[in-house]
C-alpha cells in the first residue's frame, strides 16, 4: 500500500492449534530481521489470536493491530481477519467461528501505510526465510480476498462449521488465492 492507496483485504482459514507457547503463524509476510514486515495473522504467546499490519519498519512500533482474542487449543476453529484500508485498528476485525471478537486494537508509533515488502508469504510460520516458529497444529482451507469481507460474508464462510465451496461464495469474485491443503487441488493459486 501507499498513503494514497491502502488496500482492503481479508484472510480466512480453519485451524486446530495444539500449542500456543510459540507463535502460530497462519499466514504472514514478515521479513527475517524485522524490516520489510507487512502482516501477520496467527497467535502469539500470552497475547492470543492476533492480526498485525506494519508499514515496513518492523513490528517494533509502527503498526496497527487487533489482538488478545482467545482461541481454544485442540479444537477446530474458523478464523478470519479483515481490514478495510482505513489505516487504523478500528478498520481491522478478527472473527472466531463466525463471531466478531475485535476490540479497540493497538496503534503504537506512527503507522502510515502497509508495506509492499519482498518477504515471502508463508503459511504455518511466523517468519519468511526461517524454519523457526513453525505452527504446532493444523491449518486448512486458507483463502485470501482482495476486499474487506462483511460480517454476513464471514458468517457464510463459517457456514455452521462446514467447509464452504469458495467458488460458490458470494465474494468469489474477490478471491485472490485459496489453498485447500490437500483437498483434491493442486495448491497453486489461482488453480483452486
């Protein structure tokens, strides 16, 4: 993003976390070394489910976030992070099992716009380029949308605890990538 064009987007996944004593990265674009950080969606020890967006200066100060969302270990949960592009924590939401669990959020420092970093998008890790901080548990049906999903669209994704065919979802035209994680697909976006 830039100060002129901050993108809205959403991340959806099914997770079964077995250990939250280390970071459980669902989807992230965090560069090794702390600069060029873009976003992180997962759990952090002693913090809980967290959605962070950084402006490229690392998560040390210039970021916006929703955090402290409780999630239970050893149970499948549907989790969604949404961002409306407003450059404030009020424009970020975290849903667990179809319920908006967002709070006032955090905004330390002087966040200006989401970084467009060269960090790899990673699934199941906190850091791009490292093999540490690997998620302990299971991740399935990860989807990225290029829009801020509405509460109704999130509820449709949760679909009473059933995996939904995203090609038939009301926001299917905004689907950027969908990783089925072994469910009769190639795993290559956009060939879902």
